[in-house]
């Protein structure tokens, strides 16, 4: 984790960096944007060279997840990845779907280089294979990513807890089906969008089921 409420700013989502090999770094989300310099510094402290940033995967279009995209794109030129159902909001700066009113900051639109459209997509980066799942509910184009490393399954399940708002295109029926899909993965570690790292597998299962039971 290189960004988040306890690391960079209370307004940032949890931002995760993946070391995919000697020449490849991947970011999961980019934070609100105001803490961009701190994100870069934290990558360097973790010995992850931002010049090797090959991909940023935007898990959905809310500004606390995509606000830093344009700055990373400007400085390091990574391929920006998002689901096609959220990509247009990222590209045009749709104020409602970006939830700009919750944060009161400006947003610089960013081109999405790779627009996903299938329920399951495989992205091979360096030494790793990332599986990207379409999990609509929080937003229409919400995605999660998982990979298997060292006998453990890591699930980047950003904002699987919600919240939900019709202005964002939220859909609770879709969300419940998406959560059932994530439960079937039997992930050992959940890297969540605002609650940080959750483990072991029993805690991951309980976290998702608890939200299914109360929403």
C-alpha cells in the first residue's frame, strides 16, 4: 500500500503498487490527486521505480480513485486501464459519476488506453498474470483484480463495501451478485479500497458476508 487514509490523505482511497518484475510496476488506483507527490515518494521508499510504471488499473470512476491518473500519465506514461462502463466518466470528467460533490476538488480528465468489456479479462504484466473481474454494483464499471502469488490468492476488491447512490449508477442487485462472485474466489488476502488489508481467508469471507447481511 503506497497511499490511503493513514498514509497520504484521509481523502485518498487505498492505493496499491504491485512489483511485477524487474521492469514492471502496476498501480491499483491513483488516489484523489492532491497527494500525488507523496504517492511517488512512497513508491520510491518501497523500491518501486515510478519510471517503470506500466499500468494503472482504475477500479471505478470515483475521483478518490482516479484523481491522480492524469498526473501519473503526464510524468510516466503508463497504460490506463478501466472498464468501458466507467471509462467515459474518467475521460470527460462527468461530475456526478465522479462524485465530485463529495470532495470539492477539480478533476483533470484522463484518457483511458485500455477499455475492458468482458466479465473476465486476463492482463499479463511482467512475471504476473492479473485476472480482472467485472463486479458492477457500486458503479456500473466497477472491477476487482486478483492474482495468485506464493500459494496465496490476493484480491484487490476496491470499495466492495459500497456506498451506493443512483447518481453513480449504483445497483444493489448487481452488487449482491458481484459479491457472491468474489466469495467464490476464496481469497486469502483482501486489499480493500478504504479498509486496507484484510486477512486471513476466514476474515475476507466474513468481511464480504457481513456487508451482504446488512445492506
